C-alpha cells in the first residue's frame, strides 16, 4: 500500500475505499470502489481486497480510519480504539508508556468532577493554561490515576514517585507561561485566549513552548539514578460518538518503536524552511486563503481578522517561547507502514516519548454514526460542537537500578547519553539500551 497519499480531495476519496484491515500498522490502499470497507479484526498485518459493498460503521467497531497529519501531507491510517487499542498497547510492549482509562473508573470520575468545577474559575480565568500550583485539586486527583496505571513508575509502594507539572518553567516570575495544564477548545469558540486541538504531530519537549534556562537539568535531577517519564493525563470534555470516541479531531497517539528502544524516522524542519514557504505566498494569495476559510466557516472570522490586523511582528511572537527553538528546529515525523496508532476518550501517555496530534475521522463515518444514532437530532448537535479537552502534565521517576526488570525511559536514556539537549533534538532512528539507560 502507498504511503505517499496526501489528503487532496481525489486521494482522500480513493483512500476511503479501504481494504479490509485489522490492527495492521499500514496506510490505506486504493481501489475504485465508491466506499471503503469496514475495518474488521483479523490477523495482524493482514490485507484483503475490499468487498463490493461495504457496511456502515457501527458502535462496536474495534478500529477506525483517520487522516494523520504527517509532515508532507495527511495519510489515512487505521486507528485502534476501545479493546483493540488496549491489545495494541500490549502487542507493542508499551504498557509503561500509555494507559487507557476506564470511563467508569471512580478515580477518573473524581478528576472529571474537579475539572468541571474549576473549568471556568481556574482554567478560563487563567487563559486556559497555567502552572500546576493554580489547580492543586486537579493534580492530586490525576496523581491517583497515575499511581494506579503505572505502579512501578509512579507508586511509592513500588519505588515510584509522581511530580506535578512538566517543569518547563522553574522561575516563579514566569509561572504565567507554564502549560502544566491546558484546556483545548475549538477554533470556532469566540475566545481569543485559547488553545486549539493541535494537528501537527509532535512530542512535547520539541514544541515551541517557553522553557526556563536549565530546565532539563533541574527537571531531570539525579539522572544518574532516576529514570523520568513525562505523563500527560488527557481527558475529552465534549460529547463522545457512538463508538465512544471524540466526534471530531481525535487525539491520535503513536505507539513506540521496539518497545521504545528505537526512535521513529523523522526530518528536522528549521526556521529557514518556514521563511522559504512564506516567501512563496503573495499578499493576495494569503488574503484569498483567509477569505476562503471564513466563507467555509463564518465562526472563524473573528480570530482570523484580529490576527490579520495584529501589529506584532512575527519575531515578536516568539519572545515568550523557547529561545532554543529557532536554532534546534522541529522534528517532523515521516510516514511508515510500521506505525500503529491508537486513540481513546480518556488516557495517560508519555508525551515526551510518544508522537501525538489531532487526526480527522472519515466524513462518511461521522455521517453514518449520526444517522444511525438512537436520537439522530441530538447526535447531530453533539457532532458539530467540536472537540474540547484538557490535559494535565506530570513527571514520574523511579530508580531502575534498584529493581529488576524496570527499564529506563527512552528520553532519560537520550538525556543521559548526551543526545537530548536544549539545543538539539534526539537523532532520527536513534537507538537506546533501556536496561542501562544509555545510547547505542
């Protein structure tokens, strides 16, 4: 199957004529059928020709197809959900990296109640993001979930420890730049201070967010003893569709390669690449692009117009962001047949070692789920609300040397081996010895 399929109208339509797929880590194959077949659970990596007539998606689906925003264009990929996602985690030996939270979990329900109570008075009041000290109740409830999901990394009973926050910002005077928690809202929200679901595939330390000088050393202190993991507790706060997932822009998470012992393949995009892209645009073409977007979605007009008339220069917008970003560059994940993607409405994942971003469900799947719902009118209302979510960021550390069978994390191995620094990104296809916490 081809991995070069971008999401042009023609290729996207072709890609929806899916081959019958299981949890195969492959991109969608093309055929002339008018509609892709339903993904069904068969042997791993198996492919067969799509039947002439495909059935609509049903609430008991184990896999779905989403458009994944790779560097050079989106590719339609199989995404495991529900029980299939849990099985994929086990198959990838990724139990220390990611855990899907049971929607019925009492600990989850407690955290959701805390989040709902503080959404406006804490979250919105602080422009939808902030330092963990602003919301101690939420982080305490999130900690309980972490200790349950990853006992050896997080539970004191097993030698683990949870530390609130991602530790990007260690200067109290700059706590307003911290993103230990973040409420993501849709672009259509009539609020300027907000964070949208981020379509670009990324890992958190590679992003442009502000980081204090020396943040790595202070955030991963005593790295000769400890292994660190950076867990993100991610919670959907908008309605779920009949398959139990976000109606729109699901958070898709890529399972680690070789149990985390190897990095995936990626390029590094540098600032001069963005300058080159900008140079190709004329003022007229940019204005037309903006007007086309407003015509397609009138609710997006306000933020676009305000941005268009902003007096800030592009370089000024980086003054409160990572000073090393412009020289370090941004890793851009390359597509691969080996990629296995998962999603869930509530999950915890290692955001430093797992690529993630907002995907796009196939439009016909959303249509089928709306039309097939017990209350189609209510389903349509839910489906157009867009994705609202919140994430709480933590560090967790443990001492691999003191317990048999507990490995170092990839990011700790890279840091200890000198290939992960504030000025550089980890090497593409890099390899680690997780037992010793070193670079191979």
